[in-house]
C-alpha cells in the first residue's frame, strides 16, 4: 500500500511540473479572470526559518502586496543579525532592518574606478578597466599585469528576487557571478561631462565621465533599469591624502567622484506591464569618515617606525525612495529626520565643511501609503521607533492597515545593552566588526611585540557585548510572540593560507568567533500556553557526544606582514595595519560556516543537517598563475637588490579562486523520532564536474608593503621610502550552482523505500534545466524533457534574452522496460516582429499538443489571436474553434467582460461605453453602480444574445467586487476596512448574504 501511495504522489509531482510549462484553456481562465475571492488568511506567525549553515535567523515580514497586470509585488522588511555593527550606518527602518523594495546596483571599487579615464599627474595608473580590458584577453594575461593596470570593479545587484555580482571581463562583456542560474543580459550607459575632477587645485576635464545606468534583462525577457536619472544615483566624493576638507583650493585634496549606487527606476515586463520608481535626494550632504593606520618600518639599528595614519572622508547626498507608480495606483514613502546617536569625528571638518548644516543627520521611514488612481488610501504601514541621541535608531513597532481599529501590529524588543558612539581613531569592534567594548587604540599599535599582542587581544570578540541592541522578541498581531536566544559563534577548524596554498587546521577545541547564531527559538500562541521550541546544536555529532563545534572559520585575522632582506641577515621589513590582511568573509558574506547542525523539537524529535563547507570538499582552489612583484623608491636610486627573491612567498595575504557560492549548500537532511530512530533521509547532489568552473572574470589582487630604509652598509632613518607591490592573478568563476540529484529513503514502515529525482543541464549556452527524471519506489521512471529558445532556433527570443521559457516539453514514462510518450506540448512564439497578433511584443501565439497514438500529428489546443498594445489578450480560440473575446477596463489593467462565441472585432463597437464607465469607477469608487448598469446594458444588447457573457467589477488594488456569470445571478463581494473579504451577497450590496467572514486580531 505504501508503494502505491508514493507512486501516486510522484505521478502528481510529474503532472504538476508538466503543468508549469503548459498553458491550457483552464489556465487562461485562472490567469486572466477572477473567481470568487477567498477569506483572508490570518497568517502564519512564529515559524522563523533559520539559515542553519550560518546560524542566522531569516526574519521577513510582508508589509504590502500589490498587483500590476496580475504580477504580484511584495514590499517586505527583513532583519539581518549580522548588520548590527558599530561601523554600519543605521538604515531608515532602524538598526538591523532592511526594506525590501525595488532594487539597486552597488559598486565596490577595486583600485581605480572602472570607467574613470585619463592619467593622474605623475602617476602611472592610467589604464582603466573599462577601456583597457583587452589587456586580459591573452593566454599570458597574468604576465602582462603591471603597475598600469586596474582590477575590474565589482557590481552587486539585487532586484525582484534575484541577486549576485557582475564584472566587465576580458572581452568587454558584463559577466554575472551568482549562486543560482539567473542568465542575465547587462548593458550600461556612459555619460560624459558629468563630473569635475580636481587634483591639487587643478581641474581635469578628462576624468568627468561615469556609468549613468544599467539595463538588466532576466531570462524571461523582463527589463530592469537602474539609474539613468540623477535622483536615482548616489555619487560619492572622496577626500584623500589626509585632507579633512573638500575645498578645491586645498593643495592636499584629490577628489575622486564616482557613482557608487544606481537605484531601480523602472521594470518593463515582457508582456508590456511597467512599474516606475521615483527617488528624492537628501537636501543636505552626509559626511562619512574612514580611519586606518599602516606602519612600515625596518627592524635594524637607528630606524624608528614609520607611522601612516590614513583619514579619509566621503561626501554624499543619500537618496531615498519616494514613490512607486504603476497602472493601478501608486505607493508613497514618507520620511523625516531621526533623533539618533551621532558618529564622533576624530577632527574638525575644515572651514569648507563647516558650511554644511547637520552633516551627520539620518532619516527614518515614517509610513508607506498605497493609493488608488483616485488618490484614495487603500493600505498603509506605519513605523514607530526607539529614538534618542544616546542610542542607535531601532524599530519599535509596525502597524499594517489603513483602519486604526483593524491594524495588524508587530512589536519588537531588543537586548538592553547599547553600543556607544563610534570614535574613528579608536575601535570597539572585534576582528569582524562586531561590538566588543574593548576600545583598542589603533594609534598606538606599535611599541614592541607586547603592544602587537595587546592590540590583537583588544580585537578579540566578547560573548556579552556582541548581544548589544540585537532583536530578542517579536510580538505578533494574533497576540502570540517569539523569543530568540542567541549564542556566540564557535569554530574548531580554520582555513590557513600560506605559500599560496590553503589547508584546514583542526584545533579540536572550540574557539570564539565574532557574531551570533540562534541557539533556541520559543514561540507562544495568544494564550501563552506551552511554547513551540526549537533548539539548535552546531556540533560534529550530537548523538555520540561529539560536542565540538562543526564551525569552520574562513581565516585567522592577522595585522602584521614581515619580509627579510637578502643584504644583511636579520633585517626585516614589517608592515602593520589596523585592518586585517586576511579576507574575513569568504562564504556569501559570512566569516564562519557550520558543516553540521542538529535541530531538536520540543517533542524530542531531531533533524540532522549537513552543509557544504571548506572541510568537506568545497575548499577554494589555487590559482594557476604565479604572483608578480614590483617595487619603487623615493629620494634614493634603488635597483631592487634589497628585495628578497622570495618576497611574499610566505605572505599570508594570498588570493584563491573562490568556491564561495558552493559553500553553505544543503547536502543531506536526516529525520529521527524522539527515541533517535531513523525515519527518513534525503541526500542532495550538485554538479562537481571540473568543467563547471568556467573562467568568467580575470582579476588580480594588489598588495602593498611600505618601509623606510637607508643605503648600505648603515641604514639611516628616513633615507629611502620603499613601496613593494605584489600582483596576484586569480579568476572569479561565473558558474551557477546546479543541483543534479536528490535521493530520499523512507524507513518509517521497516524496509527502506527509495525515491530519486535527477536533473540534467545539457545546453551550455543557456544552462537551463534540460531534463528531469523521477524514479518512484516501484521502479517507474518519468522523464520531462525541456527545449528553450536556443534549442528551437528562435533567435528573436534569444536576442530578447527570453531563454528561460520552456517552448517544448515531452513527458516519457518507462515501466518494466517499456518506454512510451505520455505527452508532448509546444508553445509557439513569434520569430520576427511585428506580428498581426502581438504587435511588437514577444507573446505566445498558440499552444500545440500531440496525439499519443500518432506523435507526429500535432493539434492546436488554443490560439492567441489578438493582443492590445499593452500586452493584454483580447481574443483567443479554443481547441473546438470557439472564439472568446476579452474586454479590458480600469486603464487596461482588468478584464471587465468575457464573451464566449464572438470575435473581438464582432463586439468592438460595443465596448467603449463599459470601458469609459470602468475608468470612471477607477477614478472614484462611488461610480461603481454606473459601471454595473453599463455592464448590464452590455449583457442585454441584442447583438450578444447568442453568446455567453460574463462581466466583472473591481477595486483594482483590493480585488474583484462583483461577478455576473451568463446566468445573470450576480455575486457581490464586500471587503472590510483592512481589505479582507467580509461578505458575499446576491445581486447587490444589500442583497441576501451568501457567506460571511470574521477575523480576530489582538490589538
């Protein structure tokens, strides 16, 4: 019996998957036409998911949901435990919280700015990556890197649920590096004469250009536009060379203006729908200070340390999202100045900066308001904060809903310890930037070995201080609440990088690392009854008492580099820095990952999770290219003889070809009952073929070593300034993670029952899923084969990057050695534009299926005969040859009538009255009775007497308000002030109640 049940489940799975690629007449109805709405869900509260590979909670609260042309868009708020750090500016939603709306591209500068052109006087760094990328387009590219090259900048993006990084590669093409297949097409727009570049009081017009914006196309042909509007850019202006002024008369000043962030300004969906995002820059300038100390000195007689403290400032007008507009309405974002703890600057701003008012101000988001086309409030979110000038801004509560009596309220409680103001010449953070309350003084970093050790100890993590101001409790609208208990990250293994090699060192004991992980979550319902408890153990083997941490640290922090001279034994150049040399976040932004985690429920049942990590086959790879060294001097002619031939050979600061995207993946999940009996286990396999590691981006790391030395035989202090540089070539892989298999074994009824799913990616051009093969416990296999634009030769879709849409799917089943085709379907798209059906849009023309008795003969299930210029389907014809006309109203966003049996041309002369009435209803809901009257007249028109007519009315941002089927028995849908379905009545708002719904939230 169990095998039979599982077989049914797998057949259902195949049908479900097949249905995703096939559009039928029923699916047309589901996509375009409203059915009776359901009662609003009270929501599921308290089930907080955990990213167990890092121990971080995934707290995500949906705030608003809006539809544009049937596409759902959600604005949500997420909490990031790892962003509670002294040096990270508080967001406008409070410490640790991020508003998920729109999107952005953000730059990380690597060396010079990619698109900056022209030489800096007396400086050889004049080959920007934007123009001189071809330097890398050579098999010996690693040997051609010199002092005149720049590494490509990193551009991070996030939009519509997809995220990753992109770079300009050695072919001049933007290449994406992401954790999953996103198959993006990226183009940029350069704008000249945008900046004024100043060096030592002189203006250089050839440094004035910038990347003004990006267009990113996803694999479905949707286009996301970033920037291309001054208000959607965040331009940073850096003050370098220890200047604390931005005055262009300051001889110390080198301003370096560049665009750091491009915000999403428009989404253009492939079917014609659009969403626009508007921004408002801050009227005042915000000043951000960075402080770092570097020491370079030679340990020999007569030489004292050469201290180089570096203070730099960034001037920026931060920009904020102001409004979202779409066909159905708009969303407004309202902000004001926040009363919050200020940063403490290490010195004055200079006379020029004193002219700025309130340079250290920050904003808070007060509310989000959704409006319909008549500017009537449809929904609202209100934010309240804990704010005073003694602590950082923190979110206190959220109220969702326009009606104060029906709002859903969330309340948040934080650890009472507070993080003091950040003083930039001191640091109260650990190696990873988390608060440790130890106030290390980076200006006295060197006075002997004891001082070095003392500085390191002052940067060690503190298990109490790190909890300061972290979120500990959430109270839900239903009256329940969750309590989060944290503990410090622990590791027993770490990654050691030396001699350009990487190894895993096993301490076999637990050591403290920065940051927190979730220890336990308790969730109570509204009655405060026994809580639901989940407890997490980040250990190697819970069952056999191997309680040593399974955590692997990405590297041990180090602030010192040493190198020996060949000339005189014992001469050592030492470089110290207040910023650690080791990259401390090597797995998707985290410095520690856990290979195994055990989750225990309150009933005693346990789930064991295993994750990919450095210590189980996912270590970074050694670059295939040797490092290259370079040196220069000041005030002394030096031929390089002082430099050791093996300089940097033991340097800890080495680069690797990172496999970061492949770490933190779930490898297995094993379920046990409360007696530790095995119930089921699932293992997941990923593509490990070496060919997967495509060489996406050629890059290099530039390292400096400074020292003051003198000529032999006596080295006099201050004689020569040496600058040693090392170029380490490496590559950034652009492959996406591909799951290739999943095996599940069920043990609940004694004998193990095995099922399996395999995934195949046979086309290296598009990396889409080519085949999915499912094997059920009784040995029956079902295969679905997919073909896309590349395989079907549709170059138009390839050019539009619509390469992720299945155009053909074939379902094949094998049972007892006999293979047969169960179904074959094709979706036909245009191959040239324009067409009479779709105009200039790439939309489906028809769907074909094949007779299983004669697979060579296709039949047409549905044809899409006519679309309007907005991409709305106006007519389709069924398999039986019956035409169906659709009339669109409410600014072409909603179908207001469906006429079965008529073509659109046959009824087009009758539609203007009801379309106009729907526009009036959209601008003022009081006009809905007029629309219903117009629709009734339309239905009763003698021209339509032989056709089946269904009509609809809406509150476009809430839902359907009436449906009148061909029978003429109208249902009216009434919503409460919280936009939840309240009643269903017959014929009109005062008619007989057919259904009634009640909701109970605790306020």
